[in-house]
C-alpha cells in the first residue's frame, strides 16, 4: 500500500481548486472538544462516496492519527487498518458498506503543500481540511509527483443519536423464565410519543424477536401484533398495539422498524436473534432521529410497563406538575392512594432524580427539557417538564 501526503485545500495551490470540499457549517457530526476545528473526509471508490466528519481539539495542531483514532472511538461505523501506513478504511452503517478497493493506492490531502509524512506524524491545524482518497476514484493532476484530487461531492455523516434505554433493575414486568434476560421496548407515535418496556427471561443461547413478542402477547393481553409473509422472505410486522391506562397505542407496520442495542437490523424479526443482555426496540421512523439513510434511533425516555392483572383494575390516576416551566421548585399533584415515587429523566432517558416527595428542589438541575414520571402501585404516568 502506497501512502502519499499532499497538503492543500484552503490554500491558493492550483491543484487544490478541483478537489470537492464541504463547508464546516454543513457538518452534522462533530467529535472532540476545543476551539480548534478541522474537517476530516474519506473518499471511497466502490461506490465512489465521500463522507465528512468534524473534529474539535485543544491546542495549535493535532496528529492526523489522533483524529482518526478519536473518530473511530466515537463512531462505530468507521474503522481503519494500519501497519505503519494506512492499509484500509471502512464505513458500515447498515446501508453503505465501504472499504478501499483491492490493491487500491491511498493518498491524502491536507492543505496544499506536498509532504511525505506518514499519517501518524502529519500535523493538522485549526481550519484545515483533511481528505483521504483511493486513487481509483481520484483524478491525477500531476503524474510526475503522484498528485490526485477527488471530485465526488462530499456528504456529511449523520451524527449518532443516543438510543434511550432503561436499566434492567427498573423493569417492573418480567415475562418468561430462565437465566438469560432481554428488554423489549416499543416507541409509539400514536396518539403520543411514548416508549414502554417489558423484561423477558429465557433459557438457551438465543431466541428470535418474534418468539419473544409472541411470549409477551400470550401473557400480557394488553399487547398484540400481527404479521404476514414478506415478498423478500421472512415475516413483516403489519401492526402492533398496546392498551394501557385506558389509552390505545398503535404502531403501523408501514412505519415500523427495530433496533438491537441501538443498531438497526436489516433481518426480518422472525430471523433476528436476541441473546442475554440485549435491548430490542421497535419504533416509528416519523418520530425517530435519522442518523444515516434509513437508520433511526428513538430518544424518548423509556417507561417500564406495570404487570398485567386480568382480574385487578389498573390505577388510572391523575397527575400534574406546576409551575411548568419552572426554575427552582415544582409541586407534583398526584390523585391516588397507591403513590409510590416520582422520577425525573433527562431527554436521553437518564434518571436524574428519584424521590417520594412531591415538593421537588430543581436548583441543582441544568436548564433543559425533562420528563417527570409518577408511579403508583400498578401504573405510571409521565409529563414533560421545562426547567429554565
């Protein structure tokens, strides 16, 4: 593998004028912290695809290898191989599966002037632009010096959303028996954006998602789903419903997709297996955050459903929070004799407070959007809270 360093995309070097670039304002995914910024781009050959990340750092400059290592650590879709020189770069988001072509020659551009520094010593400064490219998709503009440019339009990589999850210790309703555990959640869009979770226990190395859903539906009569054979094989979900606290929630199969541990699966749900510790979430893409083409995550805080009791009645209580928006304190009004606790979650689904008090001090909390969940003995309700 041959590695050539070329500096020059923000300079007046004539060679650099043909190279496709991107405005830092168009970058969707910034990694790192600091006042200094660079743009990092890879141009793959099969298919000819150019993707860009933003990188922030502290100080006057940073080694190119550090940029690549930090991006790989922050973005599971990106990886590279090196043995003194860069041997290969990969990007796989479930739709694109990119690597260098076999025996491809790799070059990189940083700001205009030619250099023979390898990527582990080449320095990049604030405002500069790095592009690694495969010569198969580049245009040679200086054969004598092996200088290439890459004209493919540069697309920004979508930032990874953070899938809202829930700790197994917070699950209220476990179905099944066995030493292995998985969590099953659904992020509904109709009639409101809300996410509910069940726990599932099983023996054996794995189960399919469809088997897990069938087991939950057999025990919890509030939950139901329908499916049909798909034209490409396997089974396709056609609808999923849940009747909870006198509300009918529905997830249309047309808009439905699922993630396993925050990563979208492209297998049908009767083929996708789940192992111990996995977290499965169905969601409607209309309320998901798109992190890549047809790849979504759901950030609504996850609520555990209460156990199903075919005989007992669900505690359909009323609750309210005031003032809202709030600055220093809130009062939580709960109309039930079965009150258990109040929990506050941030927008990433992290529990920031659990209390049995209904007068709550907010002065240690940062301004932002939160969700207040009130739990009774066999029910729960959530409302949005804005802290100023």
